[in-house]
């Protein structure tokens, strides 16, 4: 298509004309590939459970084993997100404000949970926290059983969500001007007061975003959890594993029903957190 | 601080009003280091320590055994198909989104990001619902003797789904930032669309593209949950490296499991190293979200 030809294109209502070629082709391929790989398969997930009917669906997802698995997946993900919020704030603070040897290496290492395959993380955590493992043995001496309990699930989900809070906070923290902190100090605020009243409110929206990302990732996590969880029904069995078990029993509709509830509930929680984040950002 | 010696003589500079108390500094650094060591360093060390527990020979034997080699081959094949397809998609999608204005653009970007918020297990499940024995197209596929689930095509599809957004989400902000002036200049001078893309756009985005491919590939080779659902775990046939690790681990062959795992851990470390290198040296040529 020539430049003149492109200019002569009538400007349709839904798009402004451009001098560049390839709009139809690139958007067409984008939509085709998106539909084939993502949208149509997801539609199958959403449609499938309804062959059970509404009452069948409700019965499926309120079965004690399903409810226990959902509670564990969402509960442990929430605990992991809270742990990551506290320690993520500390790690981000130390990485941005202080200098120490090997700082760049530590900074690069924060992304490890993104890069390390989940199955690898899973067997590593499991062997560390197993009763005869490096950490499992001392913990057991203290009377804490980590592996093969819900605590193990929390450990795995904390690992997997670790980078999110740090990476969301870092840019906000380094862009934060020190003027307000200085002003607070001049006006007689202690360091702790300056942090609580000045720095923390500025970080809060990013903190919520990071926690939401860590939570969303943890809810659906499978690979790093199943080795350390022990997978006891009603006790340490996560929802994604239950989907696989149902699939192995050829209960496609049941598996899809659990999947739909997982997606629906995480969507609602993320919507709430987004709303909270927007509210906090507006308050400032 | 005692009043006996003047603080200004002890400290080279008085502490700035925005500097933390030295004690707080030490405590926070220790807390951060403890968390990093416990959750990142220790698991990483454990992988290599367990792999080499019985010596290098045992680790090498575990990696070169036929089932392990077959798993390595399967992982490479899946990545070699899925990554280029997602690169092609990423390039076309970011061309359409960054070089043209149309309604519904931000909704389209949201849809492209969708696979990131879907559980890996669900990413595999959706293809079983379509192509599995009791899926929508299951009977038809069986009648025509086409195997997708429990075979390579299923593994490739699941890998494509989980790595779908990587390249696009890196390139869309980058190409939007770069605008369209250079491309418009090239076309007005008579370059064809393809020439413009190859000679103008591609050189501008090469580091961002490499960054996206790097992350896409790391995830493709390491994916476990999604592939686990569609693979069927047929040893020596449809097991990828992460699945082979699972089989070995559940078989109590810990040294072998960690030996194969250490290969994937090395891949992760190389990925992190290259990624960090790109962030340091080409910060302006990769998407702004990664700068810190």
C-alpha cells in the first residue's frame, strides 16, 4: 500500500486513519491468534460447568472437599501476600535507601521466583522443610511441622509471590522526593513519625497493588506447592490439584466448575483491591 | 550518643534529616537479608547441593539417561515451536496497537494480559475441555485419529497459553513510547511496509524484543502445571523436564530429580544474568516498567 493510498483511506468512525500500512493485517492476525489460543479455550471453561445445571453446579462447588481446597488456596495466598507485603517493604526499602556490598546481586536475585521453574522450586522447598531437611529438622525440634501441612503451602506461596511487592515498590520509592520527609523533620517529627505520616501513605497504593499481584499469582499456583503440601484431602489439598484429580476421573464439568469459581473469586477480590487502591490514591 | 565527645568529631558528616537511625538501618538490613537468604538463597543452594550429593558422576548419569534425554528433547521442541509463534504474535499485536489508533485498544491489551491471571492448571484444563476425550472436539479428533491431548500438540498449546503475553507486553509500551514518526518518514520516502518494519522498527526494538523472548523462553521451558494437565506423563514420550523431575521425585530418586532440576536452575540463573545485563546497559531501549 502506498503512502498516497493510505491517505486516501476513508477514516472510519472507530479508528483514525494512519499513514502506515498493515493495520488490517496486523489487527486481524492479533484477533485471530488471541481468539484461537486464549478466548475460545476460556469460553469452553466458562460454558462447560453449566451442563450440570445450576443446582448441580452449586452442589459441585459446595462439596466439603472442594470448599476446603478453595479455602486453603485463597487463605494461604492471603497469608503469603501479607508476609510479602511486610518483608517486601523492608527489602525494597533496604535496596533503594541503603548501600551495602553485593547490592546489585541481591537486587537481581529478587526475580528468582519469576525465573525458576515452579517444579524446581517445589522440590527444593520440600526437601528443605521435610522432617529431615536443613530447615525442617530444627523446626521440628521446636515443635513446628512445616512440610505436608497448610504451613508448607504458605511457605511455597510466599516464595512465589516474593518479587511482586518488591518490584512494585522499588520505582515508587526511588521516585519519592525527600522534600516532604525533610519538611517533616524540620517541623520536629521523629524519623518514625515521618515514615508513618509522610512516606507510608505515599507508598500505600503501590503496596496494595503489589500485594494484589502476589495474591493473584499465589491463588492459582500449583508446581511449587504440591511437593511441600502433602496433598491430604480436606487438610492440605489446594484447589488446582483438585482440578487435576477431577480431570483424571473424567469429571470435566466438575473440574471446570472449580476452575470457574477460582477465576470468579480471584476476579472479585482483585476488583475490590483495585477499588481500595484507587480510593487510597485519591485520599492523598 | 554520649555528650562527652562532640558528635561532629566522631562522624565525618552529621546524619541527614532523612537518614534512618543507624540501629534501624542495621536491623532492617538484617531483616531483609534474612528474608532473602531464607526464601531465595537457601532453596537455590539446596538444588545444587542435593544434585551433587552422590558426586558429579551420579548427577551426569541422571541427566544423560534415556528418559531424561527424551524429556530434555521434549522441552526444547515445545519451546522451539511455542516461543517463535508468540514472538510473531507479539510483533503483530504491538504493531497494530502502537502504530494505529482505534477504539477498544485498552480492552484488547487487557485481553492479551489475561493468561497471566489464569492458574497454570486452568491453562491446561481449557485445552482438555476442547480436545480431551470428552471435550467438545474429542469424538471428532478420535474418529480422525488425531491426538492433541497426551501428545506434543497439547503440550505446545498449553505452553503457548502460559507464555502468550510475554513478548507483547514488553513491546507494546516500548513501541508506543517510540511513536510512529520514524516509520511515517520511511513510508513517505517510498519504503514498503515490510521494509519499514525491518529497517526502522526492528532495530529500534531489538533489545526489548530480546528481553521479551528471554522471559518467554524461560517460562516455556520451565512450565509445569499447564503441561502436567495435558501431557499424560508418558515416560520417555510426553514428559518434559519439569514433569520428569516430578516423576523422579515421587519415585524417591532425589539425586536424579535434583540433577535434572539443576539444569533448569542454571537456565533460570542465565536468564536472570542476561535480563539484569539488559536492564543495566539498555535501560532506555527496553520498556520503562523494568527500569529501577
